């Protein structure tokens, strides 16, 4: 097979994330039956693709055309399907989507978990359409130099934008808001921000809508390259015939080069800067940039399963790491002794603290910091740890600190099972085992899925009692309170002095602590034995006092 050439093949299966395994069909014996990875394909499809990567005997191809649909596909798809880069699985019957995701996660965990995997399968989303409570739309053009567009990125493109005014994973209010904003910006001839030249004004449109309360928050994100008053647009949105209620319209400035929705200053042009959502009987304040699960009804399923895995938290100190707006923390808080949430987004932490107060929970503490740094400053020790990190998983150094707490069990929620598999390898090396796992489909029609894992500390099944003769061990009960190395470490840390085991044994004898009869004495007859200097003797005595040995 040659790079740049076109081939056809049949999709056998799809590995996470979105990596379809295709075997070529060719009259040329050398090319027939070759394995190629082609994204955005469905098992059973016959596809035409172009090889765009070839390295180390492995090939990747870019999908050009679906020649034959898979048996699991239907005609029920939105008008943007295939052009928009979002809902790869939208053409597949939902039960088949679940089977695909379940198989992908099961394969990953089976390879990552030591021993037999207790996998409980997948739980579907309560809604398969119009389920999202948040969308980030981008401004741009669909073709270079074309009319202003507002929507999502075109498949396989970093620059072209598809105006998704018929998207099926959000409800009609999103379509109305998107269309109104786009028409207004076209009318005012406002330029979009060009990634290459870093020039322009319009960047993103962020829309949040709560499922339970139907509250809507709209935020237009721009650069500061143009002075423009968005108040008129706020008035237009207020007049839209929405099924929900517009509770806030914001204007956020972002001059960073990175193509991300970033807050460098926000003005509230109408209403307030948050919406409220209800989950499992609790109310949560959600600001524009707070992390909150994008599928509210699915989140109730996910957190119910997580709570089941956690078990009782009665009288326990719980750490909720990567806590977002404190959703999980507050679900676990009612019977816990204390819950400490750590989240790097300050805005989310402020909302979490307010949410806890609203829900009548006074045993929650939320810290705005990176988990890696925060764990060095928290004085409480956890009895249980809940982990819900970003897509890339847990920083290796942070993971080591988490493991060092030595909690009996923890629950890990992951939105990217490949990152989870990587972290599980470390956790198992350090003594944890996977008790059980499952996945929850929070993102119907897409390639993404949430995974929940319960881990417990491996401990021996049986113990035996033994009697030790301290004389035989050349150790007294006082000696066992601190090792020689611990005393050396203490003296070095507190006094900056290095002391030998001989000096320590000499000071122990002076203090009436028995040591071995010939401990650390020279084996040569009449050898001169160095004596511990006064400065080091005082330092060693301080260490002995510290360890309550004198």
C-alpha cells in the first residue's frame, strides 16, 4: 500500500476512540486484506479511503466515501450528518451504539486490568436527542472567503465551520439563538477572528440551557480588536419565542491566541451570569465557564451509579478531586463527616461553595487549586477518594500523591477510557485492584462514553500472630519506635548534620536505651572508636525526644 493512493475495504470493528479497523478489498493480492485505521466509520460499512499515514508497517486512511451502509444504520440523521464532525454514530440504531461502546470499553479494561474483569456493561442515556445542556459554537466561514458561519467544525477541518441550525443533540431553542446571533452579526458585518492572522472580532457563542429549570444563559465571546456594544443583540434574544427562559446574556473578551473559550473579562448585558439546574434533589448554580456534565439526565444516571460504587460515606472524610461545581461532593456530603473538593477553575469553586450553602450542606470545603499542588497543603487525611479528572486523566505526580494516602477504596470516573487504562496500570502496580466497572452513555450519537471504576486496596486474606524476642533481634522496644535511618533523616532535616549509626548507638547508651552488645563496634582489636561530637549528640537527643524514645 502506498501513501496518497485510494483503496476500498470493509470495516470489521471500531476501537476507542473512533478508530475503525478496515481490511482492504483489492484484486491486487499484495493489497488485499491489509489492515488500515480509518476514522469516522461504522462496523459493516464498505468504505473508500485514501492512505494518509504509513509508518512502521501501520497504515491510517482518511474516509472519502461510504460505498455501502452497515446493516445497523438507519436513515434517521440530521441534515448536517457527514459534513459536521460531531455525531459519527448518529446513523446507527441506538442499541447498536451501546453495543459498540460497551465492546470498546470492555476491550480496553480487559487489557488494562490484572486478573478477571468484573464488567457490568453499559447504561444508556435517558434521552438520545436534544440531551445537551451546553454548546460552544465557533464563528468562521464554511469555505475560504465565504459568508459568515456559526456552528461546529467541518469534519477533518481545523478552520471550516458548518452552521448547525438543525443539530439534533440540542433542542430548538439553541437553533433559534444561533440563527438570531448569526443574522445579527452578518447584518452588522462583524468579522470573525482568523486563527492564522490573529485578526478579527467574533470567536465563539456559548449557550447553556438547564433541562429541569429551562433557564438559558448566552455568552458571545469576542476579541477586543473592535469596540462594539452587544446590548442591541441582548434585546433581540429577549424577544425570541423560546420554550425556555433567557436568564442572562453575557459578553466575554478573549484575546488569547489559543482556539479555546477563555474568560479574560465578562460583562453582564442582561440578567445574571448563571443558570440553575437540579440533579438528584439538589440545586446547582452553573456559570458560563464552570464544568458541569453536559447531559443533565444522563448525569443523574452516572452519579447514581457512582454513589452505588462508593457505598456508605457515614462519618468519613471524602476527597472529591477535580470537583467542578461540586456536584459529586454534595451528593456524597449528607452523611459524610466532611467532603473536600479540589478544582482548578476558580469560578467553578465559587459556584460550588454557593451550591453547598443553597443545599444546606455545611460540611463541604472547596479549594481553588491544581490537584497536584493542593494535596501538599490539605491537612485533613481522606477515608475515601472520588476522582473525576479531565479527558487526559491524572497528572502522574498527582496520582502518586493520591496513592500515598493509602485509602481503602476509591472511585474513578473517566470520560476517556484510554486515559483511565493508563492510570489503572499505575494504581494496580501500587497495590490497588479493580473491584468492578461499568460505562454510562452520556453522549449518544457520538464516539464518547463515561466509565466508572471501583478500586480497593489489596490486602492479605489471612494474618498470623508471632512472638518476637527483642534480644534476638538486637532491638529494644524503644529502638523500634524509630529506625536508625529515620533518626538520621530527622537530624539532617532539622539540624543539617549527618550522623552515623555508631554515633546514634553511643547517644542511646548515654540515655539508657539498650542497644546490641557489639553494635557497630570495630572488628579490629584495640581499634580507636570515634566519639560523637557534642553538637551531633544534642541533635541526636532531639531526635530521640521527637520519637518519644527518651
